């Protein structure tokens, strides 16, 4: 019997045609190499990511104590009572009395207002003026040299010495203290802003704006200044804390706020003569000053971590 001739290509493909397609087995699941990412939203997640902000905010409750001082059982901080002088802390006088019989509790709580006014005012004015100087110095090339040399001259003098020299030319008052400390803090703000502007000036979008003929003021307002807000907020907190310390130092040496106005520095200055026998007169306002400065510094650290993209990504 003659057999039909089947080409080799057909014989090779025949088993593939007769084979029944089988379902392919499912690929095994890949193991989880990374833990799941938990996204925390709301106040709880923000506090967990940046605990220093929460700690600083909690300590800043002392600010409310100062603002609500007239409704917290305080009396006239200038009322003198020689018969009740140097009383130790008790149920009647929570923080005791000083050498003139004045209530230390009332003086400390009302002195909180003075420190807060000085700190917030210096931070606001120094930030605003330093921001303006830094923007002009960093973006306008011909103005950079003269402005920075003037700022370097001011920075060569320690802030406390510069404030003392300025206060020696005027009479003691809260306004003059604010002006003296502000002048000492402006150079540091302006140099910070200048450094940020110098890095932003080389960006492509700024070059594109200059090429298209955008006015200089518009470039600064729309492209430069918004990018300086984050570092300026952090710097403002440090300036506020530094201003409170300088104000207390000026008042302690008698070159700041008049003794008739209760402030933490004045209270400590009046109690230093009795430090060995009545240390609470100095210790209590010092604790309030330290706690407030610590709270503001922690708040600044938390803002720096929250506003810095590299810190947020853990870089």
C-alpha cells in the first residue's frame, strides 16, 4: 500500500494542533517585602509625625496664663505692703512676696505680657524688615555688596552689647527695648533671606520670567518671596525666643524696662539681693522664662521639620 507523503513541516506541527490547551497555573503571590504604609490624617497623624510641635504648643499654654492674668486671682503688682514683705509661698501668697511686700504671683503672671509683647513685636518687625532687605540684596546684584557690608558691620557686635549701647542713648521703655533688639536681629534675618534668594535666582523658571520681560517687582512677589515664607516662619520663632532672653538680660542689669513695670527680668533683678535667703523670688520667674523659651524653640524645630520636604521624606 502506498503511503501518502506528508511534508516534514506538517508532521512537526501536528502534535501542536492535536494538543488540548491547558489552563496555565496562576503565578504565586509575591511576598510583601515592605510593611504597609499607614497614612494618618487629621490632628493625630500630624502630632505623631511632628511631636515637637505638640510639645511646644502644650508649653505655650503659659501664654494663656499671662493673657488671662487679671482673671486668675491677681492683685495690683505695684501695691507695697511692708508688713508682709518676704513672705514664703503659702496658700495666701502662692509665690510669696518680695522685699517690698508685693505679690510675686501677680507680678510674674502680669510680667508674662511684657515678655510676649517684646518677643512677638521683635519677631514681626525684624522678619518684615529683614525680608525686604534680603530680597533686594539677593536679587538686585549691584545692591548686594553695600547692603551686606552694612549687615556684616552690625553682626560683628554681639546683640546684647548692641542693645545696651542703643538703650544708653534713650530712656527705658518697652518701645525702645523693642527697637534696640530689633536692630540687633535684622542682619541675621536679611542674611538668611539673601541666601535663599541667591539659590532661587538661578532656577529655570526665574530665568524664563526674566527672558519674557516680567518686571523685577513682579518676579520677586510671585516667584521669589513665596519660597522664603517657610524658612522665615522658623526663623521668626527663634527671634522671638532670643528677644525674650535679651529683654530679661537688659532688665536684669537695669538697662531695659523701668522697674515700675513688672517683667521677668525686673523681678529677678530685685530678688538677686535676697537669693541666698529667699531664692524663690528669682527662681519662679526664671522657670517661667525658661519654659516659654523652650516652648518657642520646640515649636520652631517642629515647623522646620514639617515645612522641609527633605525632612518629611526622611532624607
